[in-house]
C-alpha cells in the first residue's frame, strides 16, 4: 500500500476507501453501552478510519435500546445504526442480522460489556494491512495478552476448552473461544453460511472453518477484562453444551 493511500482527507477520514462496521450485540448492557460507544468513537476518530457501529439489541428488559437511541441522536445515524430484534435470539444470529446491514468492507465483532477494549482496534487494522490477512483474531494466549477478573475456575475452563480444541482440531490460531475479531466482510459471510454451532462453540467453529477454507489469520495480543456491570451467564449448562458442540464439530470436520 502506498503512503498516500492512507493519508487523511479533509474530513478526517482516510482516503483508502476502507470502512469498518463494528457489530455490537447487546443484551442488558445499559450501563456499558455509552462507554463502549464513546471509546469506539474516540479510537476511530484518532486513527481516522471510516466506521459505523451496528447495535443489535435483542429486546433487553433493562432498556438498552432506549440508551442506544439516545446514543444515535448524540453521535448521528451515520455512525450509530440500530438493528434491534424483538426477543433474545442468540449471538450467532445477531451477527448475521447485523451483517446484513453493514456497509463496511471489514467487520469487527466484539462484546459490548467492555471486556474487549476498543484501543486494540487500530492494532487489528494495522495487522490486517501488514499481512493482508482475511481475519485478525484477538488472542489472550500469546505475547502481552491475558485475562483479568476471572476466578480460577473460569480461567481453567477457558484454557481447558482452548487446549482440548487445539488438540482435536489444530485450527492454527491461539485463542479459539474469544470473539474479538476483524474479518473481511465477504470472508465472514462465507464462514457464517457454513457454521452450524450455537453458543460458545460458534466462535471456535468460525476459526476451524476458516482454516478449512485456507483463509489467512493474523493475531493481536489482547487483554480481556471481565464485565463489571451486568450478570455473567457462564454455568454448568454452558460447559455441557460447549463439550457437546465441540464433539459435533470434531466429528464433522
Ligand atoms: N443481541 C444479543 N446479544 C447478546 C445475546 N447474548 C449475549 N449478548 C451480548 O453478546 C456479548 C457477549 O455476551 P456475554 O454475556 O458478555 O458473554 P460472555 O462474555 O461469555 O459472559 P459474561 O460476560 O461473563 O456474561 C455481550 O455484548 C452481550 O450483551 C443475545 O442473545 N442477543
Ligand atoms: C487449501 O489448501 C490445501 C493445500 O494447499 C488444498 O489441498 C485445498 O484444496 C485448499 N482448500 C480450499 C478450500 O481451497
Ligand atoms: Mg462478557
């Protein structure tokens, strides 16, 4: 890429024509949403890339959608796009739904609960451009990456899940259950079309399918911080369904 291609234009946006659509699925994130949006606007503003934030709220009873509407009024409808659904239909379909409305040629998927810090996004973008990668995946398991605020039980579960999957599926990425990633839009579309899992296995299947399709994956170390506001939902049921999903994936790939 030539130097001039990434120079800023008068409006503070880069000239290279790349646009990043951030998909933010929300369920009861009233306290977190204003801060995550503010941080996204700040970091995209500083780096000068074009962006939009697509908020997919699934009928949160805590009034997340009303907060999102206020944010849209505040930042403008070109930056904040609302694609709510009436009921809680799950993360996988939330991404698909959000992606249908994305106008960027790159998609960034992240959690809205501040576990994923927007400050890493410029690094994702730089990494993608450096290696012309199809996917850039945040990783907690190499370099300066890490997890903060989890108890030992949860760290063991996460590490264990990652380790078992590494052994069974050899996916070529160090963090499989994380969900902070950047994709080329057409690549994400192809992956989503092929993925069959639900819940926690979904993120993992995306990387496994990417490997099968020979897509290239770059990695950026990230620190993951446990949510401060809102309820955590990881329980015994999730672990059982994770193992079932992993087994299905192992048998079918
Ligand atoms: N639209 C939509 N968003 C969801 C749904 N379930 C979770 N989310 C959002 O998806 C992101 C990740 O979900 P989390 O509940 O944080 O999942 P987690 O990080 O594995 O678990 P905890 O943070 O410990 O609760 C958050 O932004 C949630 O608000 C859903 O069914 N629909
Ligand atoms: C991926 O690469 C391998 C090895 O080069 C090749 O055999 C395979 O057909 C490729 N798969 C796809 C889907 O292109
Ligand atoms: Mg979370």
